[in-house]
């Protein structure tokens, strides 16, 4: 990130939201563009849509695919080593099995894809959107078109959206956008919020918590977490998510400023390299092309430049550059 002032930072975030991205070449064999643009704001108003109950999943082949999609969404670790190379499950950031309003629920997502996205200058299908979360949030290798995991996830989302309108953004979609913070997000203040309200579950070192083999609380930085290309590494996206959903069980209890500060603290830590770095010559270039938004990629913090490494976590596609 090159933009230093908070106003410019915020302006950059807004520009990205509207797909206005300076610095990206428009044509040629450009590397994959950023799939993680912030969602357009959901319309205000009460959340009225209710996805169907699990008990109503039909007892046939279609229903079997819905159930498989639900199971993969909740326990994405089943795909570890093949499509997933960190400790995350989809439901870590899309809460309550993708049902919870204001945590980017899947029922609100189905009707808005396929959609043109300025950032990669083409129409993205739902399958591509899912693949994006595999690449970045799961630090993974996305399942191919027509493969069982992708069909299952899509079938599950489509079923969740039963009765929802098409091509209409519904209240509850995405994460609600916070207003600009009164003071620039501050990692030191965020560290205090983290120690008091988050570390108990997410660990002093952001490593999350395991019980036996099971990751019960997700890691927020380090190898097990989302990589430098994920939407959640943006301070604004994380702040939006955190305000609406964390601490778990007490959503909405942080002040806006606390949500901004703790998001800055979390995202000021190291994590697996942005996979798009492989297609480019340097961290500088990756920073220039893909990180003109509110994040710390390429910035020096505590004497180290974040993202300046060849470490792609467990992802084997990362090895060898
Ligand atoms: C680390 C958090 C995280 C994890 C894990 C994650 N996602 Fe996401 N997902 C996001 C964020 C953040 C967005 C919104 C992007 C933005 O606003 O920049 C998003 C958006 C989406 C969308 C589009 C939503 C919309 O309304 O446009 C879909 C679909 C999706 N994710 C599916 C998945 C699937 C499937 C998985 C598991 C394979 C997954 N996500 C795992 C953070 C995550
Ligand atoms: C009581 C335990 C608990 C507390 C306290 C808590 N969290 Fe979480 N957090 C969770 C769980 C569990 C999830 C995953 C949700 C799920 O899988 O249902 C989560 C998910 C997240 C995520 C999604 C990103 C990812 O990579 O999975 C972020 C960011 C986050 N928490 C930040 C915070 C912050 C910031 C605080 C403190 C203000 C906090 N959490 C406090 C339990 C907690």
C-alpha cells in the first residue's frame, strides 16, 4: 500500500468499491485481477428474507448435493491438501453456515451473480466468485468448473436462496459498511482491544485455538490464516465484518473506532504471500497493481516490510516462485 493519509486511503477504498482502479493495465496478458472488491452496500432496511430450514432439504439426488455443499462449507478442511492450504472453513467468515445476515450470507449472493466486475473487466459467474475465495481466503487451489466441490457449493447456495429475487441486492447482503473513523485506525489501540476482547479465542499470537485435530477458533494471521490477496486483509473489510460479527456472541458491541483499530492491528501482521505475486516481478509491482487499497501490504511495520517474502504457506503452487 502506497497511500499514506487516511483520507486518501479511504478514497482508494471507495474507488475500488466502484471498480475505478488506477494503475491496472487494461489489456494484454495481465495477471489475474483482484476478485475481492468490496461488496456494494446492501440497501438499508430490515432483513426479511429467510432461507429454508435444513429439515426441508429434499430427499433426492439434488438434496444430496445440497447436503454435500453444506458439509463442505462448514468443514472445508475436508479439502485440505487438495484445494485448501490453511486452517479456515468457509463458515468462519460467512457465519451460521452462510445464513447469517451481515456476514456475507450466501442466500443474498446467489441472485447478484453473474455480475460484471470492473476490476477484472469481465462478467464473473458465481463459480468464479467461489474460486476467488478458495485462492485467497483459503490460501488454496480452486476446484475446477464442473468438479464436485464446486457443484456442491453452488447447489447449496442456490437452495439457500430459494424464493429470493434475482438481480437485486437484498438487505443483509455483505458486511455493513462502517462510516469513516473519527481517528485514523491505530494498531497500538487495536492491540489493546485485541488483548481484552479477542485473544481469549483467537490466541495471543493470532493462531486461533485447536481442540485435538479440530480448529475451533480460526487463526487471524500467520500460515493458517487468509493470505495477502484475501478481501479480509483489507482494514475496511475486516472492520466491517468485525463490527457486525465479533466478538462472537456480542455482535455490535465494539465502538466503530474499536472495530477500525482492531482490524488495523490484525491486518498489520504477516500472512501467506499474495498468490498474484508469482506472476509479477517484485513485491513493489504487486503492491502497485493489486494493493492500492486500505491494507498494509508492502508497508514497513516494526522494522520489517510486510509481504516481502516468498512464503506461500502450505500452498504447493507457491513453491518455486
Ligand atoms: C477469511 C474470510 C473468508 C473465508 C474463509 C471465505 N470467505 Fe468468502 N468472502 C470473504 C469476504 C471478505 C468477501 C467479500 C469480499 C469483499 O467485500 O471484499 C467474501 C465474499 C464471498 C462471496 C460473494 C458474496 C457476495 O455477496 O458477493 C462468495 C460467494 C463467497 N465469499 C464464498 C466463499 C466460499 C465458498 C468460501 C469457502 C471455500 C469462502 N467464501 C471463504 C471472506 C471469506
Ligand atoms: C468467543 C470466541 C471469540 C471471540 C471472543 C472473538 N472471536 Fe472472532 N471468531 C470466533 C469464531 C468461532 C469465528 C469463526 C466463526 C464460525 O466459524 O462460526 C471467528 C471469526 C473471526 C474472524 C473471521 C476471519 C477468519 O479468518 O476466520 C475475524 C476477523 C475475527 N473473528 C475477529 C475477531 C475480533 C477482532 C475479536 C475481538 C474484538 C474476536 N474475533 C473475538 C470466535 C471468537
